[in-house]
C-alpha cells in the first residue's frame, strides 16, 4: 500500500542538496532563527525536531534529535551533529516523556495528519515540556505567495497545506495544548528582504513567520 507521506517527502529526498543550499548566507534563515530565540522561555533540552530536514534549524537552536521521512536530508543533518532517525511524526519511535522540547518548523504544512503528530508530540514531551511551531500564516503576503507556488506545481510546495493562526491554535487545543508565548517576524515582502528584523511579541496574521510556544498540562 502506498503511504501518502511518501509523496510529500520524495522531493526533499531527491533534491536534498538543493534545499539545503537555500540556507547558505540566507537573511530569511537569520530572521527566522532570531524570532525563535526571541521566545520568552528558554528552549530546554533534550530537544526533538520533527521534519528536521538537513538540520539547519536543529543545529542553530541546539536540538539534539531529529526525525524526517526523507533519507537524504537526514544524512546532511547527521553531518551537523544531529542524532537522526528516519521516521514520521504520526508514529514517533521514542518513549513517553523523553523530550523537554519538540519543534516543528515549517513542517506542519507538509503533514498528512497534523492532529496525530501533535498527539504524538504530547506523548513524548516531559511534564511541563514545550512544543514549538514555526509557520507561515496562510493569510499573510508570504502565505499567499507560497499558495501561488503550490498552484503552479512548485516541486517543494505542491503537496503543502497552509494554515491560518486560528487553525493552528485549534489543532493545538484539540490535543490539550495551550499557547504560552508567541513571536511574529518577517514583515518585508517576498523578494524584498534586505535587512534583519526585530521580532514582535504576539501572533500577527500579517507576519511572514510566526512562532508559537505551547504547553500541555
């Protein structure tokens, strides 16, 4: 039986080096990591990134472990010191209460079953652990730009589904998470990012990048 997640992960396996090269000297990457670090709570370890890809964010933010269904990016992540495992977020190969932080950065839009992944994230989180979600709001200029790419059959985005902030909050609430902090950034439009940005507290649908930190009791 064909697994649906293979369709969305195949391009990341086949074009891993191309995708990884996007981050080289990237001002976007600098803006996004700055926003994540602006969260008012420290990112405690051990940390797991779901959809770790080539490990750029994991290495920059200190995540110890990373999983991804695509094999080629995992090899790159491993070279950056990340302990990797080929797996999907709907069935995490870890014991309960294993991590202080679970991160999904630009991953939610590629998931086949976001609710199940959040459920699994909660299972592997320690008591008082945090989940970090980084996303491009669907209603932002950046979200609309990515939707246009999806409609044009862009190889990396044609399988993606983009969420509004409200939809993400609902997904989190359905799994028992409550948002404890949020940061918004990336107000320069696509193709016109020329300088670093100072992150703003809160959830802004107009921002190109929003980070939510949530916790389950």
